[in-house]
C-alpha cells in the first residue's frame, strides 16, 4: 500500500498545533484592529506577470508557477504586496486616504528550505498608503512593535533595526557614485554581514574598480553610525552642493519625526539605527526596517519599508506607501524558545451523560438547544455504561456534565454537575437554558 507524505516545505496542523497557530493569528488581528487597520485579502493564484513586473523576471525561479488550462502563465502568490497594489490602483479614486489595510494569508515560494524558511508560510501584511510624511512610518513601526509585545516579548527579546535607502543614496552620491552604480553598491551592502572581506572587495571592484578598498572603508564608516547627530557629522565632512545639503537637512528632520514619534509611543527603546539594513528588494524608496531577536538565533522576524512607486507601476496613480510583513514560522519558533507560546487545552462547556435510549433522545434535544444558544456540548456517540461516560466527562475538559438517568427523565429534570467542585443541582428541562445562562 502506498504511503503518502506532505510535500517538502508544507506543514500539517494537528489540533494542538492549530491552536497555537490560531493564537498567533488572533494577536495579529487584535493589534491591527486596535490601530484601526481594515482586513482584506487577495487571490492565492495570480498572473505570473504581476510578480515579474514588481520584482523582475529573476523572481520566476522562486515561484510555484505554471501554465493553467486556459494557457495563462500563473503563479501561487509569493507575497501579497503586488496584489494589494493592483487592488488599490483599481479603485484609487474611490478609497478614503490614508488607506490602512492588513491581511493574514498563505504565501508560497519554491526555494531551498532552511531553519525558519518553508515553501508555504502564513504572513501578516500591514500597509498604509496615501501618506507621504514620516508619520506613516511611526504608525507602521509602532504597530510592528506592539504586535510583538502582544505575544509577551520584551526589549530583551527583540529590537527593530531602522535604516534609510534615501540616506544611502545621498551618501553614495556625495562619494561620486550615481545611477545604476548606487543600486549595485546597495546590493552588496545588503550582503555585508554575510560575506568575507575579500568577496566584498571583489564585488565592489565591479563598480568602483581600483577604488574598491576606498569605497569599502567609506561604507564601513557609514555602517558604524548609530545616531542622527553622528550621521549629520559624517555628511559634514563630505563635499555636497546646496541642493544636496537641503535634501539631507529635510531627510534628517524626517528621521527625527520617526524617532520622536516612536519614543512618544513608548517604543523608543525597541528601535536601533542600523544602516546595514537596506532590504534587497529594489522597489523600496525610503525608510526600511527589520525586527530581529536579541540573541540572534533566528532569521528576521519581520521586515518592510516605504515603496512609493509600486501603485503607479501597477497602473494606478502616484501613491506613497509603507508596509511590512511578518511570517508565522520564525515567530512561532521564537515564542516557543522564549517560553511565550501558551499551552492550549481544548475545553468544552458541557458533557452529556445518558442512560438508555429514551434518556439519550431527551439529552439530544437539550444538546441541540444548548448548541444553538452558542455553548459547546459533547456526548458519547456509541452506547456506553453510565460509569464509563462519567469518567469520559471528567477527563473531557468540560466545565459541567449534564446527567440524564431514568430517575431524572421521570422527574422531567437534568442533573447539572460542576466538574470542578462536584456540586450538583436538578434543573427542570424547560428551564435548562435559563439556568445555563445564569451559570455563565
């Protein structure tokens, strides 16, 4: 007989596992609603072109893509942002701004599996569109921090590393680089922590030639900056025209708005300036950020940033946007490692214990009544001795048992037993629902 296993990178959720997954979704949803974000969703299957338009044709190797029966090139979604941008573009003129949306849904990537990375994962996406100023970043990063705090995590468990692609562009322009060269350098910076020095130099040589070592020293100096004042001082030593100086001044003012706003929310201690974060995706256009566990045991917990050009790229108007994604795989591992994942017991309200056939029919009538009223009720499907049913009720996790014996049936009552303290009362069956409502 054939044995069937789940596909590599796809998970199965037995009830106890699903309870933990549901807990993650519940916290995600609660915090997003507290920040007044509205929930939405998009198709799991999309046109392949939607994703290549956003990320380039090279993304195709990471996708579950194929030709459907209609001859269309399609893909399971690897992320929700392109669908979001398309949906907003389609109704841009009719949507009240700022647009504050969130979604919880499955995504699919056909890539090599690693710790914390699977081929199917569930992700929280939170996006704020239509707000140009840095207040959008304050709101999004604040929501990100509040979400992780909502799981019981503290400043000892995680922090948010905040950076800015705009600052990098100003800095590299002041060093004499422009256009595609800046994009190439940022691509190297994105791998800075993972590559040995000789490989970094080799990749920088493709852009800077014999000035690669000089460029590396300049990048290292920029990466060491950890305050707005330090950034200001670093730029002061570089030659720049008045236009660039004005742009820098405005950008540092934006930085101050973000940092002051997060401090006012009480989240300043969770945020660290870290210019090594540039996010490899080229569509980011400003502030970028990632959340990491303090011990460095796991992959990034969340990541995002500003992407002002994407809605227009999807056929809509110019519309500023900021967003982040948080996957359930790494988060779940961190919560378990830090002892923050609750142990779930599947409890029910009532367990019905019955005698013979007549008693069972009476019980079924009350079981249906209670279930319709919103209470959870269990009973043994097959006939069992009274004693075995009582044992099953005691081990079921139910709060109360409903006992239907011949004596109770003759009196027209049901014996209501509290399984915690063993107290009992006889309740007329016609008054059962009223009695239960008083109990709860």
